[in-house]
C-alpha cells in the first residue's frame, strides 16, 4: 500500500512539475520566436512607406514577399501533384 502511495506521489509531482519547468524553458524561446515574427512583419511592410531603396534591397524584398505569400513553388506544379496534369481542352459541342 505504501509503495502504491509513493508511486502516485511521484506521478503527481511529475504531472505538475514537468509542465511547469517545460513552460519556463519554452517561454524564453517563444519570446524570441515572437520577436523574429514581429520583425519579419515590419520588414514586409517597408514598401508601403514609399521610400527609395537600393536595388539589392528591393530584390531581397521581392523574394521575401514570395516566401510570405507561399509562392516558393509555382501553383501549376502543386496543382499537378494533387490533381494530375492540368491541360485545358475546349469542350466539344457534339
């Protein structure tokens, strides 16, 4: 009976203690992740300021916008993966 109580005690400590320490550990990395996310949002809004940027900055900005809009792979390629080849054919009137 005593060993069962001890096992339950260990289980309760683990069920409350592990998530607590995991939260403390993850809170630091999550705040850094949110900081990166907020910075990327600000960078994506730079063209809205109507400022003149060097060509290399605009090139990076255009590629960055493609990544944000999930245009890394052309749509036609993705449609082909899921739906087979897309060939437009004219309907026959017969």
